[in-house]
C-alpha cells in the first residue's frame, strides 16, 4: 500500500495563494501594461492597437539620455557593489561570524532606500554637511556652484545605491559561505603558495557565485528601475527611466498613459537585456578564468585590495551614519545658516508642526507593515511546513518563483494591475496596497526564513511525533517556538521592506494612501528640510525598532535557554 | 633541508596552553609522527606551523624551515604544503586543473604546464583523468591527486593531517606507501598527525606523543 504524502491540503492552499495572489496578478499586470503599450486601454477610450505609443515615447525629449544614464547607473552601481561586497567579505571574514555579521549589517539593511537617499542628499549637496565642513578650509563664503546631487552622470545615485546594496550582498555572501568548506579551501590554497586575495578570487568566488547569482540579479533589477532613489539622487532632466515613466503615469493628460506603458515595457526589456549581459559575462569569465587559474600565478600583488576594501567599507559606513545623523539634525534644527557645521538654534517645531500628518502617516505605515508582514509570514510558514510534510526538497522552479516579484521591474506591471483593479472597483483602498506590498515583502520573508527552517534538527519533530503529537501540535508547540528568533528576524525584515515600499503604495493607493515613505519622497523635492528630516527620521526609526525587537525579544524569552540564544539570522 | 620546532606551544587567547611545549627536528625525507588524544590540538599544531591559526589563538616558540624563521611569514610564503584528511580538491576545477592550480608558476607556457600536469597524473596512476570532475574520483584517487597537487607547488616541507583515516583499510597500505615514497624522493621533511599507530609505524620516523598541558 502506498502512503499518501502528508499535508496535501496545506500545499494545495499555498499553491492556490501563490497562483491567485502572486503569479496571476503579475501576469495580468504585465498583460494590461503590454496592451496599453500597443495602444489598447479601454478605460481611457483607446481601443485601436497601434505603434503610436512607441513613437510618442521615442519622441519624448531626452529619452535617449535617460536610457543611457539608467543603464549606466544600474550596471555600474551593481558591479561596484558586488566587487566591494566580495572584497569586504574577504577582508572581514575571519572576524565576521554568524550573529556578529547580522548585528553589524542589520542597521544598514533596515534603513529605507528613500530615507538613505534623502540623508545622503543632505550630506552631499553644495549646501550640505561635507561642503560646510570644507568651507573654512577652502575659504568658501557661499555654497559651491556644482551639481553634487542630481549630477548628469548619476554619480550620487550610484553612491546611494551602493550604500544600500553592499550590505545586502555581504549578507547573502556570508550566508552562501556557510555552504562552502571555507576554512579548508583557504588553507589549501594558501599552502599552495597563493595570497589571501588570490585564494578568494580564484577559489572562493567561483564557488560562491552560483549561490549569490539570484540576489545579484535582484540588485541589478532594482538599480535599473528604482523610482525613489532616482527621484532624490538621480539627474533631474532628463531623469532615469523609471522616474520619467512615473511622471508620465501621473501626468494630468491621460493620453500619456499609453507611451508610459510602452516605456514600462522598455524598462522590462532593459532589465532583461542586463540579465542577458550578466549571463554572457558569466560565460566569458568562466572560460577565461579557467586559463587564468591554470597558469599558476600566485597573485601576491592582489593582496593590497583587502586593506583598500576595508578602508572603502569604513568610509561607506561613515557616510551612511552621517546621512542618518543629517536627517535627525535637520529635523531638530531651527536657524542653520551656511557654512555653520551645526544649527545655531534648535527647535521641536518641525515635529510639532507636522505632528498630525506625521501621526497619521506613522499609523498607516505601521498598520501596513504589520498586515503585510503577518500575511507574508503566514504564507511562508505554510509553504515551509508543506515542504516538511511532503518530505520533498524545493524544486528549482519554486525557488525562482519566490524571486519573481523582485526580478520583474515594479513599474512594468503595477500600473497595468492598477488599471485592472480600477475596473474591478478595488483601486485606492488599503487592501490593494497591503496586497501589493506583500508581493515584495513575501520573497524577503521567505528567503530569510528558509535556511534556519531547514537547519532545524528534524529529530525534534520526530521525537514529538513519537510522543503522540499530531502535525499541527508539532508545528505550534515545537517548531515555531524553537524557531522564534529567525521568525522574528524575518518579521523585522518584512517590516523594513514594507516601510520602504514607494511605488506599490503610490500606484495601488492611487496616490491617496500617504505613508511615511510617500510623504518623505514628496517632501524631499520641496524646500523644508526640517519637515522632510522629521518624516525620514521616523521612516528609519520604524524598521530599526523592528530589528532591535527581533534581537531583544528572543534574548529575553530564551534567557535561560542557551541552545536557543543564537541571536537572529 | 629540515624543519625545526623550538618549544612551540599554542594557547587560546587568555587561556592555558593546549599542549606541553614541543621541540623537534625533522630531517630531509623523514616523516615524524605526532600522536595524541582527540582535542589535544594536533590539527591546531599543524595550523600553527602552516600559518592558518585562527585569530583566537596565540603562539609561542619558534619554527624554522631550512634555517629561515617562518612564523613571521604569511601562510603563502612559508612553502609548507598541507595534505588533508579528505583531500579538499576544488570542486569547481577538473582533476587536471586542480593539479595545474598547484603547479609552481615557474613552469611557463600552456604546453609545458599541461605536460607537467599529465606527467604528475601518470605518476599518481591517474593518467587520462585530466578532465574528470573531482567528485567522481574514488577515495584513493582523490588522496593521490591531493598529494600530487601539494607536491607540484614544490613545498619545502609537508604537513599531513590524518591523511589516511578516511580511506578504506584495503587502500590504506597502498596510499601510505605512495605518500611516503614521494616524500623520500623529494627529500623534504614531513610532519604527520594521526590516531592510527599503524600510520606511525609505516612512516618509520620518530613518534612524539602530544600531551595535554
């Protein structure tokens, strides 16, 4: 007699949730965008298929420049982030183990993209902190007349993206390294006469690459299609493609929705082309690398890379900290003339003046974060428990499915989806925003929770079963309590991702749902740095508090349980 | 060509020494054996000599190889080869490329390097396996490939960390003979740590018992 695998119902439920909640809507959104890109959008009375949206798109002034700067910032920031992340990991690895790395990187991962961009702008602008500090040395009596933020090359944007992506890539690299017999390979390589940096480059990175390829693709897709960072740090005229498209989507003239949709398809094509380029580079490097490896050069000249990376890492960390400090300082500043390094007078007026708006936005942001995180966590636990009960490992297609929402540019399907929701009468509501955010929160929660879940000693559940506990009791009384630390870490990441969402809130909320993030981004283009600083500070404080709770709660709960006090991911 | 340990001892930072200070002179072609209970720090001793000690350890005493003090040198400059319990072939490279990776950079030109690797494969009874995935080799083949990779780097001394313990009993004699023959042929000093008295006997050199401090 064949024993049917357990947990069929659970897995069917998860599969249905994914099909109707994730794949279906993304496909429908892409389809609606594609139709609009070729002239069919019944909501605005466009029913004739044509190439007119494309000619309108390419007739836009500055489109070519916009495409060029998008490709440049996206590819260069990803490449530099990857190089710096790997070099930093190599330089710090002997001292960065397990919980320590997570604690060190957590604050950088928690900071929302928009808040970091605003803070960085406060530091970098001609009237910002760096110029103020240099003014007495260089003898400047007014802000220098150079574009340091919004520069035509997108250097400030590249810098901002790197500050967010380097910690993320370091975290996934460190996670990947646990699957490689690292210490042995380092010893083997060096006993053959290879320098430290050469061992990393020739032995460790080739083994690590397959484990971090998907996260690198996520970074590449994000860098090529970010709206909020492009808006705050990128060049303004013409801006990066995603910013240009967002402007078109929100233009008063609805006829512009058609070329905007064509542009969204172009954005998708740009990301696809970048993925193809990555794949080609990987193949070429694999071939060239073999000859390089077999030549036997010991690469001692490469070793200065490591202290260099450490120095750059320290500068980046200092810049990030300075950006956060700038937000806080501006929010409490009152009179702050140039070139004083600190405000002449302090005030709570930015906070008290904006208090009603701040409180409303905070409440809404918190509600969205809790709802999306709870939803994502429930689905992730159901998925992982379903895998356990079926006793089958995850199929590669399922792994790719988790990453799907992070690999397709948001702008490519979100507006199309919004149009569909409009037809169904669901647009502009809180439910639509919760669902749209969960689309991006779920992958991160799932990715964070998968490794610790699989690392759980299977004998615990078996022991419980042999004591007569059924599958649900095993889940709720054994697995979940033992896994509380990683579950809370995943929840903190969920909160951070939800708080950081800009485009899903903007599009699915039809501009009516004002969170800390949408408000901060809107304010950042205005002139009052004090109020902007207050919104961005609060926007950063929320995920930081979530991370702090994720570290503290298990430490308190398990203060008498040494085996469970690992301290997060 | 000799490896000299002078009152070498290792301690965990702030803690006691792992084992009593060790003094030892190993001549060319000689294989000395260090034995001792698990946890006494046999592998840590080899890590100390080869330069792979984790930051948490501190070390006292001296190690000279052919008259040079090697403790101040980074691992890659010590010219001390390491042979591991489970071979540690690099999984992303073919068998031949693993050996080519070890082959000294002094051998130049693609044809000359390929010939040197093929010759080493033949000597190890691995002829024709140049393009094989190391994961597809048998335990004995892996052990021979790993030893060849170490020797192609032209080490001035060789450290063996329980090199035969993962092999089937039937293979062990053959691989032991192969390993020790190559060490003698190269006339380099070798230090082996092991649990197995038969290893020590086959090595034929002096046997030192490592005792906890």
